[in-house]
């Protein structure tokens, strides 16, 4: 069993429990919860597509519906992939706990704890941003009431305007609050799922960074032994042991990072595709809204979706870049230590480490995309290019 406090995943546990994806609690009640949540999200998507049955399919309607539906499709992708790989998620958490249990040096434990705290801060910041963004559409149905109270207006109360296009084959004006409840419940479940699953990957990557930092620490400590003590057989063995432990930790860190990405490569690939298309359509909606006339209400969801995808993409690629940088720091450490004062055998071990540094290490998604700041810039430029083409053809 893992130690929640050691891994600093108390917030992640709460988020995963809320959407039924905590791998250590998969009872029959949780299975019912999962089925209910999937049904709510799926039916909300279906009732948006039914609009095509009662309305003329125009480019504007197509963009309006698909820009919102693709955002919700990412919820289904995340939910399904995590549910299918729930044992994999559990295995990775167990692995992190094993890494903690194997540490014997107090300083190494502190290093890994520090990166666990970084992950917790990222999670807390993500939750705060989520609450701020969600408060706008949640409070929107009550704006007429606030407006009436503030301006002391008498008269009949108008119904709130729906921010999404749906067709429930009922009197939408009469049941507007039930429709809003269904839609916002689906969005709340979906965005919580995105938040829970996304932040658990931040936990993985931050701990990988911590492991790479421990590798650098072990190499520095090995050469400190070589510099400060006489080079006798006992000290040589101590140096060898520290370097071997460093190589072992480095190998395990790379293996863990590769596995955490490769086991979810289908999910990441689908999210990238839906994310780029969804971003293009919502950006198109935003620009057309400004062109046709400023409509504050119509801009709410497109702006929130664009902000969500931009922050999600930026954070994912930033943490991936962080992994690459920490791996590179290991070889910078190897290069900067006083290896020339060591014995010939130690120098050969150092040369082995330097040779490994010639191979590029990154988080590769199915050979199609590399998680990095450069990758984020590529996605952004691709999206803007396609948006420019679409916008020019429509105008």
C-alpha cells in the first residue's frame, strides 16, 4: 500500500476518488458511479447532435456544435483510457512508493520529497484555475437575478440563455434549468476527470525529475569520496558502489518515464488530434463573434475552452521539457566532476555515463510527437496555420 503523505498526492487522491478513478478503490459502487458519469456525458453529447435533426445544417451550426462536442470528447477519451488502464495507474504509484522505500540516504529522500511537493503545488494551482474558470458559466444562469436585484427592476423574470446548442425534443424554455443542470453536470464531471488524470501525470513527471536529480547527487558524492579520501581498495569499492547506484537510478527513471507515456500513447495521440481541431474551431468562433458583433455570452465557452487547452498543453509540455532538462543535467554533472583525479577504472565508468548522454532522451508519443516546449510551439503554429486557412475561406 502506498503512503499518500510521502508521495504528496492527497489532492490527486481526492480528484480521482471524485470521478471513480482512484485505483485502490474499485468497488461495485464505484463501477456504478463510473457508468452513471459516462452516461451523463454521453447523453449530453447525443442531445447536441440531435440538433441536426431539427435544424438546417449550416457551417455556423456545424462549427458551433463540434467546437463544443470535441471538448467533451476529450472527457470520454480520458475516462475510457484511464478505466481500461486502471491497474497500470496503480502499478506506477506502487513503483513510486518502491523508489521511496529503496532510498537510504536522508538527502536523497529530501530531494524526492521536494519534487513531490512541486507536484502538489501544480495540482493546487490547477484546481484554483479550474474553480475560477468554472465559476463564470455556473453563475451565468443567475445573472438575470443579480441584474434585477442590483438595478431594482420590476416586472417578469426572463429565462437565462443557453450557452450551448441542444435539442431535447421538449419545451426548452420551460425546462431550461433542467437542461442547464444536465449540461453543467456533464461538464463538471468531464473537467474534473481532465484535472484528475492530468495532475497524476504531473506527479509522475515530477518524481522522474527528482530521480534524475538524485542521480546527479550520487555522482557528486562518489567523486567527493575520491577527492577527500585516500584511494585505497575500500574507498574504490565505495566509489564503484555509488556510481553503480547512480546508473541504476538513472535507468529506472528513464524506464519509468518511457512506460508512463507508452502505456497511454493512444490516449495522448487522440487528445492531441481532438485538441488541435477543437482549438481551431473555437478560435474561429471567437474571431467570427468579434467580426459579427460583440456578444459576451457567446464568447464564454469558446474562451474558457481555448484557455483550458492552452494551459493544459503548456503545462504538459513544460513538465515534459523539465524531464528532458533534468536528464541533461545528469550528464552536465558527469562532465563537471573532477573525473581526471580518479583511478583509470573509475574514469572508464564515467566515460560510460558520458557515452549514454550522446543518446537523446525525451517523452515520445507513438513516434508522432515529442513532449517539449518545442513540441508545444509546433502544435500552436500548426493550429494557427489551419485556423488562418479556414478563416480566410469563410471570409
